[in-house]
């Protein structure tokens, strides 16, 4: 295939999407056809270093051998039963996941947004059945600039007008307070409060890391007020920050933990609400469910993911390579980077707006063979697979330096 023909192949595929796909995304103009480890390849055969990892869905890289093997093994046996029947994979998955997180019970779902919606339902049911909140009066305290998904209920408590405008009327029952503000949470909690729902690190907002002690302070407030703490670790969890869970940096154990993305190993959608027994025991048959939640294929892959995390290898890699990432970004401050926030292998990098928007920087990096994604304004997010090498990470940082004009 000649070079012009290869170029047309990519352009033609992008154009082909326009009339048939809803325009709910604005992808970078790269058409991925193959992937392995930390690298993806487009339809023209050009390779790119993946520094986004599917927003943490690919924490273990593309097509990790142990995960692919687990999926193949299960595909040859059984893929779906629905929860109308038991299957031989689900109990083992739940047992391993509760042991990993230090909690008691699992509600298996599919996507991150489903986990959040399920967590909200469970918290409200707990408030009525256990705490004694009058019917239909339960409230949940959330943080401004949050990202928990884009379903109707979730955008009801979003402060992102792009996600909200045109989608009302909105679901009531939420109180929005500033992130990283203990006094605001304390003021918002009252006898109707079912839960405080937070991201331990706000990902979509630009990898916003709260002050040390903030999460522990929230934990103390919820215990004193007799309400639940729900930690949304869908992006921050499962090794990304150098610990299994981001709440571990503050020594916190939530009542309810929301997991997704990396739990499916980059193969199938898997999410879960993991919680104390007292909390998840409020659910009874018929009150909540999912046809695909807890299916045998998802459970088999999820179990293989937990097995990888049980070794501690990926948490250590994220912590150790996080030092390399932070060091490289520190060298760029004042040279196109005006600030950054990083924990483990996760960083939000604020670029001088005079150099370009986050989208423009992402496009320049794409042309250098590095894939990242922008968020608000001139901020880009870096979240490579935890399998990345120090050399690959340094190469990506050198490409960032180049596109910033350093």
C-alpha cells in the first residue's frame, strides 16, 4: 500500500463515522487498529505510545497476556447466564475483590456510571431502612467539579454545564459543596444525609488532589453524623496512584467503594459496588439488577485483574515510576508548563495558554507519536498503563518538552 493510499484509509474511516455516529465525542484524528502493551497502531501502521490508557481502563496495558488468557479460557466454556441462575465464576470473583478491598459484599455491575447509580440507590435505601430518614427525603452531599458519569441522575449534581444543559429536569436530593473543603461538607450534612459521595482524586477536573487529611476529615465527619462515605475510585483505583486504592493515602476505609474501568482489564466492561455488609444487605430480590452484571466472562476477567493486583507489583510500579513522571514534569515548569498535580502514574498538566489549548497540545503530541487527552482549558491528563517502562515514560516527557517548544 502506498503512503497516499494509507493516508486516505485513515481519513476515509474518520469521514465514514460522521453520518452514522452520534457526535457525543470529539476524538483525536487517529484510527487505532491494533494494540499491545503500552503501544497502539493506527490503520496506516504508525505506532503511538498510549499515555491515556482508556482513562485508567487499561491500567495493565493492552491485551495483557494473563487477562487475555483468562478471557479465552472462559470464552470456551460460558459467557452469559444472567443472574437468573448462579454461575461458577461469580462467588470467587466477589471473594477475591472483598479481600483486596477490605470490605464485605459485592454488587456486580458493568459500567462506571452504573456503579455510581447503584451506589446512590443503595445509599438512599440504607438511609430509609437503617438510619430512619423519612421517605423520599434522603440527601447526598457531593463535590463541585465532580465527574461520576453522564446519566440523567448523575448530571443532576454535575457542575459541568456542557454535561447538564438541555438535559433537565434534574433529579433532586443532592447538595453540592466545594471540593477539598471540610467546613462546607460539615455544614451540608444534616439528619437527612444518606452519604457523602466523593472522588478521592478528581480526574476529569484535571487530577485535583485534595489536601493531606481531607479524606480522613470527611471520614470522621460521616462517622460522627451517622452517614455513609462513598468513594468513587473508578478512575483513581486499582493501582493507578501507587496504592490499590487512592483512599489508602489518607488511611481511609469507606463504607461504599465504587470500582470500574481497570476492573475489566481493558477487555470487558466490569464495575462493582463493594461495601460493608450492613449497607449492601438493604437490597432484596427485584429491587436492583443488571442482565450482564456478574456474568461469567466478566467475573473471570475481574478475578484475573484482582490476581494481578494481589501481587503488589503494579502498585509498586506506579509509585516508583510516579517519581520519574513527577521529576520530568518538574523540569518543564516554567518552560511551557505552569503547574501540575501528580500522584503515582497520574498527572494533570497545566500548559501555558499562550502555547496552546489542551486540545492543541494533544494534537501536537499525537503527531509526535504520543497519545494523551485534554480536559478543561489548557490542561492535559497523563495516565499511562502501569506496565510502561521508565524509558517509554522519559520518551513521552521528551515529546512533551518538544511540543512545548523546549
